[in-house]
C-alpha cells in the first residue's frame, strides 16, 4: 500500500515544503529504526530524545520524505521535506489519512481518568460482545480484536499502532472499539486524528505529577480529550467528581453525567455492598452485580451511560452487566483457608484509599486487615508518603515492599514511604524489600476470617528491577503461600 504524500498530510498545519508532494509513501515511521524503503519519517521532539537528530539515519535507511518542525541545514537531493508546526499532532493526522481514517468507520469510545479506566473499557468490551457486536479493546492489560488477545505495553499505543489496530478490527468485522486514553497519550498527541463517538471521564486524583509537573497540568491533559470531541459525539462525566464539570467547559460534544450522590443523567443508589457483590437501584430497577465496592458502582454507571448513549436497550444492558466480572487484577480475590486475599492495581493514593475504604465497609467485625503496598521507582515520588499514611490509617497491619523499583534503590523508596506515617503507627508496620518474602509474611500473619490486600501491581506478571523484567504474578504468589501456610 502506498499513497502520495500530499494526501497523507491533508489537514496538517504546514509551514513550508521542499520537493515533490506527489512522492509515493509506503509507510509512516517516527522511530528511525523502524524506517523502511519509501517511508515518511516524522521527527518528533521528545522529552528525552529529539527525532530531528535521527533524520540522517532515516534517510540512510531509505526514507523518501521527512516531516519535521525544523528543517536540517543541508537538504538531500530527491528528498521531500515538509516543515510543520507540531510534529506529534501531524503524525496523528498523517496516520489517520494513511490508513483511510478507520476511526470514522468504527464506533470508537475513549475512557480517561485517574482510576477505573481499565475496568470500564473491559466491561464495555465484554458488554458489547455479549450484546452481539464484534468489538475491539485497547487497554493497559491487553488489546483485543474480538476474542483474539494482543499484548499491551502502554496504556495507549502510539497513534500509528492505533490506526493499524483499528484497520485490523474493521477487517475482522468489528463495529465498536473501547480504548483507554491516558493523560500521557493525550498530551503526546497519541489520540490526534482519531474520531471519537464519545468519551467518558471517570475521576481525577493525584498521579503522574512527575510527568505533568502540576495537578492543573494533569487536569488540562484530561480535558484536552474532551475539547477535541466532535459536535455529534457525547461527553459523559462523573458528576460526583468535583473536577468533572471542568471537562465539559468549551466542549462541543453533547454533555451527560452519571453519579451516585448528585443529580445526574444516569443515577443509581447502592442497596447492598459485600464481598459477594453489589446491589444497585437504577430509578426503580434493582439489579445484583458480581463486582464489588462503591468504585465499581461508578464504573457500572459509566458503562451503562455509554451503552444507552449508543442507543442500546436499558433492560438488556443491565441484564448483561449483571453477569460480568470486570478486569484482571482489579479487586481480584483469592479465598483459601477462610482467608480472603484481594489483589488490586491500586498504585495511587486515591485508588488505595478507595480500595481500603471499600474493604472497611465490607468487614463484618473481628477480622484483621493486612495491607501490602509499595511504590514504583522512577515515578512520582510525592505520592509515596501519602500512600503509606493511607495504608496505616485504614489497616491493622502494613507491610511496605517493592513494587517495580526500576532504577531506584527499593529501600530508599520505602524510606520515602515511611516518612509519611505517624510515630504511633510504626509498631504496626514491617518493611521488606523482597516482594515475594513480603507476600509470604503477609500470608503468615493472616488467620481464618482475615483479609489481605496486595496492592500496586494487579494484572502485571512481572517485576521491573534495574531495567530487567522478572516474572512475578501477585495472584499466583499469594495463592502459593496461602496453600502452603494454611492447608485446608
């Protein structure tokens, strides 16, 4: 497949061009290592690496055209150069044009927010599959084309990969696709050029300030997705989140809300909440769900709202939702020897607090709650003492351990966490840098009827240490030690 460059740069904000715009383009690349003969190379200025430094490499590998923000001092003969205002945004528009704008041919819905993105898109994928649609999924845990699972390495793939995946979904008959849109991806223009049928905002709390710098910048990153929605799309926000309304400011899409507390277009009331599930009342319709906790009530409401905005029938949607389990590693349970272990991806202060408060509401009295928690290396350090404090405030025993230490010293990360706890809480804490040993200790502390929370990694099946990903699955390790230490 090849297209003339002039068709690929349609709608791109151009500064200048040098050379023929009719040159045929066989592929698009923004990494010089991926350049093939006849490609157009898009030089993107990055936070760590500037693509402009690799223009010569791309040309040596056979690139026919260069798209960049700054033209090189020396231009090669026979090569077309296109100078643009924003290379990252241009890449999105070019990818959409090159692949025939697949997002316009599929019902594409984005979900953004600090917590709940993965569960929400997973539920939407499961729901629409059960409703009889061929459905695609782009999530942190996995990408799916109907039942086919593809590996996921980022919350949101690069925009070239997204368009490639959308084309494959269309080729496989998919009519819908549900995708997570992370704040990083939105700022980096990985959603540029995509046409969304709508977007859902779950909530916003302390996260990724290492990247965005300030909380205000983080909010604006989420809002950018809503600012760019088309007029015929929908914008669905959590009415109970105090920053939810910000997403609707200057948004051209049709506004809708969901919530449990305040007036909303899609509203529910929690009737029952236990370790076995949730019972919700939707304006007189009472439905039992297999998911657990208030936060999942919000996720279910958001999913219901999306489905109804996509013209699905409410009664059938609720019936199908009541059968669904949710995402791997989100309030996932292992029950053995009368001990309930909960494995959850909670890796932000807000997510950890939500999970722990949910467990508190589900306790019947007398149980000991043991929480194991760590913080990732090379990430927002300011949340470390906050998470430690929350764990101590809402748990009977706390074990601090490694999450993905990456390039940092695990003990130094734990020290920064410990700085957040009150002296009176020190006696309830233990610090073990080895996560496997820490999980074994947590399991040994538990007795029949007790609850363990293993937080931070959830669905991940590895632990990243000094650039190496070692196999590690919290759920498998917990199950192994519960069976070994508490034989039934």
